[in-house]
């Protein structure tokens, strides 16, 4: 990936341009449907909008993205946050901080991955905006349908975070930890979840959700630390480590759809055995691709209890 600052349309509009290495499809990313965006439709044009609490956990950014015919990703940024920090965060969220050409080589070695890469061209993992937001989503969405949880998240953004007009839609950016300390029960957020969010805010302020520090750890150590957070069980601890830190080569071997899809395509649901043998050094990306293909084929996970 090459990232360079740029301006679009007018000198007063801050922005940047990302030059992906290897195949990347922004429309596929926009329709990926993950966490708060579950159920999103693939857009007719290669456009995407993001609104998030920045990695320093102090500000917010709204980002409009569009992919041009040459494949470059051009961004316009709202919110006044440090532009270089927003660049790095967007690149991580879209998995554009890794070499897509090396990912293509996995498909050359593994015919199943090669076929799925051809069926879902340019698909890469789309991550939570940060481990802080991933943990907050785990608390909000526990034992609730994703659509209802997304409504609660947007209400929190309106009350304590920020909202942005992006591509003609209003998107909410999750509150920074200092404001999340003020959260109170509301429709869709009972007292037990509000209390857990306040505890999470304190953990974030104490530096326990710092993305650079967490990704520098061994994944098993990061997993243990996530399980120390309020309301974070094994499933979501694994989800944060695999889908919020930015790893390309860490598995979530017990994720139900991934297990079912691995059985469909490889004849076994032992994700670890298949991934360790065939998918390195992109075990995360390969498992996400298999998962996405399984969902496309109609596989669904049982409700979590």
C-alpha cells in the first residue's frame, strides 16, 4: 500500500489517496456487513462512508471514500482530526495496510482459496474502527439482534459522540471514552450494559485498549487481556483480537459460520488444521473469505446464548 496526502475538489477539503497493492474492491468492502453494518447492501458505485472515534480516543472523523477506475481510493475527511492518523486508521479498517499481491499467492497455492478469490474479487476483511469500538459493540449487541444494537449505537453517537453527513446519509461516530463515562440507561441499553460501558471507558482511558500496544502482543496474550474487560466473553474477545487489531494471520477457529463453511469447502470443520496448513501468512484473510463465501451460500450461525 502507498498512502499519500491529497485534496479533492477544493483546496479547503482535507483528504488523502490510498493506492492498494493487489486487488481491492471498495464496493465489496461497503457491502461486507459486519458488526453495526450487518445487513448492508453492496452499493451500485464503489463508495463507502465511515464515522468513528479516532485511534487517540480523543476526537472523531467522518470519511467519504470513492474508488476511481484506476483502483485508487480517494478520501475526503470531516471532523478536524489529525489527517495522518485518520489515514492510518482507514487503511487498517479496510485491510489496505497489507500486500494484496502476497494474498493472491495464497490462492495460487490453495485451489479453494483461489476459486473463492475469483468469485469474490477484491474482498478483504473490514475491521472494527478500533479495539475500543469492537469491545463497545460486544457489550451493546450481546443477546440482541444486530439491527436493534445498531440503533442503540447510533443513539449513543447522537447523545455523546458525533454525527456526520456522508454520501447523503447521517452516520454516527461512537463517543470518546471521556464522554462514554456519562452514559446512562436508555431504550435498548439496560443499566447492566450502561455500567459495563462506563467500565470500558475507564479501561480505555487507562490505555488497556490501545491498538498499537495490543497488536504488538502475542495474540494469545491480547486475547487474555480482552477477556479481562467487563462483559467480554471468549467469542467477543477473539473477535476483537482477530477483527479489530489489524492482524492478517490470526485465526478464530471456533466461529460458527467459518467452521460450517470450512466443512463445506474442505470436508472438515477443523478451521485450525486447514488454516495452519494452507492459509499462512493470511490466515485471517482466508478465514474471512471462507466465512463470506459461506454466508453467500446461505450458511447462518445459530443464535448465541
